[in-house]
């Protein structure tokens, strides 16, 4: 049986299993379900859920609109603050943001299903092509946006609303950034990421140029000479590598690449997976990679993290989801060496760790786990190509509260900027707010200032 064969194998399952395993994690609420769910909201004044939302969506308002049968108006309330509200409804860790703050938790230990209600409204709007925004009269100003991820798209849309013309430069073949290439396939089905991008771009005044890389195809200086302002939303283009003996062995793969391959596969049957898979890391990427390896037909999947469960960046919901799929999560293990057989990974050894005076220490004791595939999810880092002259902070682009960088006329936001939280919703907020700052700066220039601040 192909499912039990060792080594990297594609097609471990039949078509029905792939369809079932990668079906929608949280299907959209039906009309009646949405009305019932919305009726649980207290419509709080000074609602804590709204404060907990990075984009400050008026959550009580959009839920009230659903409860009165006004799903179309509800979507506008969401999009006014978060034009990528459809994807955020799917991928936001609502259990640690808005839903954790919901006052229903106190009375019933169960929050209002804010994320699913948000998806209900935004999905209907996108499916029915309800366009709430039009570009203002052309200002004659043009802005370059580098990166077609959540930050860049949110920035471009808000600038287009003000009548500015935006050109987005993106390295990939398709726009969307991590929404397109980095989200688990079961969280966003039916090519929704591209449907949302198309919806956003339908406002007009935005061109997207794909296959264009900063530092290779153009420079920051060239953009400054050609455009009135520049926004950098490049994300974190480089990944941290596993720096241990044997890390270059066949079968050791970056988890981000593994997830991207899955996202671009139509059937999932063409993506090879090991029988015994080890994932290294403790964040959302590790969890997504581990779960999807299991869904592809891996028999044994183990996530190994060098610290304790309480230190994992992945939410408790995501950890529980992994466990429910049969993924084993082990803690206090740091990788030491990859072993191989005939050039292909066969196992990986770990050293047990512990905290000593607040610092992680190796114990000297080791264990070995059989593996024919190792997925590395130990974080990403800024690709500084083409970003000479920009001041950095904490390994990211330094920005002020409005997204201004150290170079006049250049803004940045999202994961590439200091303060980015590796969340789609945070990137949207930073891109949106930078657009507001750019618009004000361009208005100041039009009023007589000598240059963009």
C-alpha cells in the first residue's frame, strides 16, 4: 500500500481522501446560522473585541447589521477598516484576539463567533461583486508599492481611493503574498485568495507587475526618481536555515516552500510527503506544515520544539487542531544532527533542553527520531537586497508610528517593518495606515511643501 511506503512519495491517498482532508476547515455559516450566531452579541458600548482587533473593525456594528438582515452593509463596515477582511476571517487567530476579549466568555465560556460572522458577510459581498468604493478624481500623483502581500494590497487600495495611481511590483507570479503562498490549503479553499485580490483591484487605479524583484529588476533610488512616494511591503523573503550537520541532505525542506507547493497544487496528489515526517519549530508555520503532512498521508508526524508548550508562538487552538489530526508535538528538544542512508534523510537526533536562570541550556542527553522528511520552520528574516540606506531595528526596517522609514518619501509596513506581528490583520493595518500618511504628505506637497516628508 503506497500510504505505508517509506521515503518521499506523491499520491499516497486516493482522490476522495485528498478532497476530504483539504476541505474547508470552517465552512461559511448559512443565513439562519448567521442570524442565530449574531443574536448572541451584546453589542457592547466600548466593545473589548473592537479594541482587540488590530484593524479596529466596528465588530458590534457589523454583527448588528447581520442580525437585521443587512449582510451587504455589514461587509462595508468590515471593509472600511480591513479591505482583506475575507481572508482575515479565515486565518486570524481570533481565539487570541477579538474572540478572547468577547464578554460572552465570562457568562458562557464561549465567545460570539466573530470570525465566522465576518466571513459570512465578506464572502457574500465578494461573490456578488458588491463594490463599495470608487477611486476619487485623479490627483496626478503616482506611488510605487513593492510587494503584493496584505500590507501592499491594503496600502494600494486606500491610495487608489484617494485618486492616486499605484503600481505594485511583486516577485511572484501571482499577487497575494503569504495569503496566496503561505496559508494552509484547508484554511482557504476554492482559490479565495485570488478572488479577494481581484475584488480589491476592481477599484481601478492599480497596476500589478509580477516577476519584479527589488534589487534585481529595479532599485529603490529608481523608484524614488519615478514615483511621488514608495511603500515597501516586501515581507520576510529569507528563511532561517537549519545549521547542523546533515542539514543539506535530500529530504530536508523549508516548511514555507512545502506549504507554497501545496497551495499551488490543484489536486494535492502531486506533492510528495514522507511516511515519517519531523517538523522543527513552534510557530504557525510548523503547525500548518505538520497538519498538512498528515493530511497528505504521512503515517507519523512529529513537531519538535526547543522550548516548552507555553513558549510556542502557535495558538492553543492550532496546537489542539494538530493533535486532533494525529500530529505529535514534543517539547524541550533542539536538533543536533541529520542522519542519512544512501543520500536521503533517515533520522534526526535531538538534545533535550531545559531552562537555567531563564536561559535555554542543552542537557547533553539525546534522542533520535526516524524521519524520511524533515520540514524546517524556524522563522524567516528580512531580505535586504535593494534596501541599502534603510535604517534597521530588530532585524527589520525601522519605521515611525505612521510607517515612515529613515529615507524621506519611503514608507514600509507588514512583516518587513519593525512592529509587524506576522499576522495578516496586522499587515493590513500597517499598510492602510501608511497609505493615510502618504496621502497627507502628498496633500502637503500640493499645498506648497517642497518634498514628501
